[in-house]
C-alpha cells in the first residue's frame, strides 16, 4: 500500500532530511513514525502524501510511483488519502458541519449523500452533537477531532497525520490516538507522526523511529 525504497530527500539549500529510507506499510496497518524534532518525520509524511517529491528512490502509494506522478494524477491519488497536517487550518467562520462538508462540496458531491457522509464522519469522531458549533468554541482535542472528520469524510483508504496530538494534554492526546486506532480497526491504513513516544503505550500498531533522517528501528 505504501512502499518507500531507498528514498532520499534533499531540500533546496542542500539539507538532507531523509537518507536511504526503505519502508513498507501493509494495507490496513497502523504505523507510528517517531523521532526527535528535525528527524524527518514530516518529510516522510509529505513524501507519502505527494506534497514533496523524493530526490531519489521510489515511493509507491496505492500502486502509483509518486516519483513519476504527473500533476494531473494528483487529484486521483488524493481521493484515497486523508490528510491531517498542521497547515490545514479549520475555517473559523464556518460551522463544524460546514468544515467537514467543504471537501465534498469541492468534489461536487450529491448534496443528500454529502450530508449523510458528513454526519457519519462527525459521529465517528464523537462530534455529531456539535455540528452547529463554531470551531473556536471547541477544545483543542475537539478541534483535532474535527480535522480528522474532515480528513475521513471522503472515505480514504489511507490516513496520514502529522503530530495530531501536538498541542494536547496527555489525556486528550490518548483520546485522539484512540480515534485513529478505531479507523485502523475498520481497515484504514494509518501513518501517524509523533515526537512523543510516551503516549503510544497502550495503543496497537508498529512504531518506527527516525534519527537525523535515517530509519533506526
Ligand atoms: P520532523 O517532522 O521530524 O520535525 P522535518 O521533516 O520537519 O522533521 O524536518 C527534517 C529536516 O529538514 C529539518 O532539519 C528541517 O529543518 C528540514 N526541512 C524541512 N522542511 C524543509 C524545507 N521545506 N526546506 C528546507 N529544509 C527543510
């Protein structure tokens, strides 16, 4: 489902953020990417999501080699990916419901089916009772749940999340990991980066560790 083979990523300016990374994530697997800040976690996730391109090596996602992916093929790839990245801000002038509806509106979904899917996504993250609320009135953990609902409303087969527990207290962080574990349980492939290995304890899944751009375990 996701296969990195001898992947290197050098950013403009010469910094080598990933060095010779080989990694396979099986369909339906839950994998945590850990490592210190600057270890290359975000870079690895951005490569898997085709936000960045590898300098060398191959990356196969859903049977497509991202190193040679045409721009025109990106929308098709992205349809199978749910992304939870820090720079994808919630829209604070729209309701919780509308935030989750937006990706479906953009892809021109039938309105009735879209409404059904938005409610199903909100239900899965435990936010259905807050569909009319503004994101600003939600707690940090709830805002993160909303970001997850938005990412899964298109029913992706792969969910990629960069530090989704970043600014949360330990209890909310464990809660959010539980939400990802629940998607894993229904067959979604999950790739999740966190610098905080301590919160992974009780959760299922495989842990891999990056150190200065190299995979160490
Ligand atoms: P992590 O997510 O583990 O904190 P990153 O993948 O964000 O690590 O960063 C790995 C290294 O690559 C860091 O040294 C960072 O400064 C560098 N880096 C990340 N993005 C860029 C970029 N767009 N341009 C140049 N260097 C970058």
